[in-house]
């Protein structure tokens, strides 16, 4: 299951001993992938940056707990998702308290897809898909996002979530059934 | 294979985890069962939607912010370390002082409540009844006659 090459292995070990220089190299290696994963997951560059920042700070202080039983990136994604769920919960609580509707966040820069109409529709579909995922339980969100966005294997997801492969299989099955129930109207209305 | 056993296989098939025999069983069932075939098509569409979620690609590097945060965290940790070292040095001293004070308080309370051994010896020697401390002093001190001042006290 170990995917880290010898160099990366050494690098992680150095970070585990508090080596700030090794940590910088690790961040430079993983930051673009982490930001892309978070931008897809959150749909917001601002949220992606906030979560990434929090995740990388946690990574530095939690590095000594990494046991090389899954790829480092899957482990980073798991920390990032927990961080995202917490931040989103805090934000929703704040919005509820101040009675502000959560309108989401617009993309900072336009995407490079063909036409404005198609772009708007894809944006809308993406938002519906993200909000469908957000309606799942945190465990189901975790398995769906790690599997479908990160591409982690069942073994890796089981390792980071500290449960059996059978549990992951059953969570994925249930999460997919729930997503199907939530997304059926979208699939019918958009003829996707 | 029936519809109930087909469902979990659909999920594993989406991840390409079925062995050849399972895959062929599933395909046979899907060919014969329109309901499961519809479910399979829907699940494939949802997987496609998830895989094609767009990455806005406008997120900026957070490394400078992380560096700052780590510096702050490091400073805070050093401050906590100092506090911990200070506590580690002073806690034993405080504990010893506390124990000494408690022992002293206990000893003085016990001393006040119990009779001194010399008094016990005197009582035993003279065959006296044990008397409570501060009992009627008239038994020991002779009474003065009314109105006559004590001439034994010199007046200066
Ligand atoms: Zn069927």
C-alpha cells in the first residue's frame, strides 16, 4: 500500500522530526494537487485556500502520527475534508445566527469552457452535485469524495477512516444510492 | 442473481472491482432486468458528474500564510514550553511547602486537644481525678473573703 518513493519517505521522516525545510518541499509538491482537490470539492477558491492553509498547518504538527500505511496525499485529503466539514459547519452556524442566506461563492475568474450559456449550465450542475454531496452524512461524504475526486482505493480509504474494507464498500453503496435519490430530478430535468 | 443481490455489485462494478465471473453475472442480469439497467445507467451518469466537477483553478498558493501561521504556532508552543518548565520546577517546591504546613497544622491541633504526658504523670502520682481543662477553678484557687482586698499583692 506504500506509494511513497524513498525520497518522499525520507522527506516525511524529516518532517516528522520537525524539519521546516523538508516541510516546505513537501508543501510545494502537494499544494497544487491539494488546492485542485479542494476547489473541486468546495467549488470556491477562497474556501479551498482557507481549508488548504488550515490543513497544511495541521499536517506539520500531525506528521509524526503518519504511519506510511496509505499514500501521504490520501491522508492529507482526509485531514482536509475534516477541516472543510468543520469550517462549513461553523460558517452555516454563523449565517444562521445572522440570518443571512448562503448564496455560495462565485468563481474568482471565468472558466475556459466554450460559451457563456453552456458555462452557466455547467456551473449550475456542479453546484447541484456539490449540494447533493453536502446532504450526505460526513462519513458518506468522506467516502464519495475520497473515492470519486481523489481516486483513493478502498484499502486506503479504510486506512484513513480506521475501518474495514467491507465497511467502506457498504458506505459507498449507500452513499451512491442516496446521491441517486437526490440527483434524479436533476438528471431528468437537464436530460443528462 | 436477483435485483437485491445485483445492487451492491453495481457499486463495486462502478469501481471496476468485480472479478470476471461476477461481471458476467451482472451483465446477464442487466440485460434481462430493465429496472436494474436503469439504475446502472443512472449511477454511471452520477459518477460522470462527480468526475467532471470543475476545478476553478484560481486558488492561490497558501505557502506564505502557512509559513506565518507556523511561526506564530511555534512561538506559542515555545511560550507554553517555558510555562511548563516553570511549572515543573515550582510544583515540587509548592508541594513540599504544602505538606510541611499541613503537618504543622495537624501537629498543633493534636497538641491542643491531648494532655501533655507530664500532666498525665502528675495526675497519676497524686491519685487525682482526671479533670477537664478549664473546669471549675474554685476547686484549686481558694476563695477570697468578701470585701477584703488581697494584701499579698503589693501596691506600687
Ligand atoms: Zn434487477
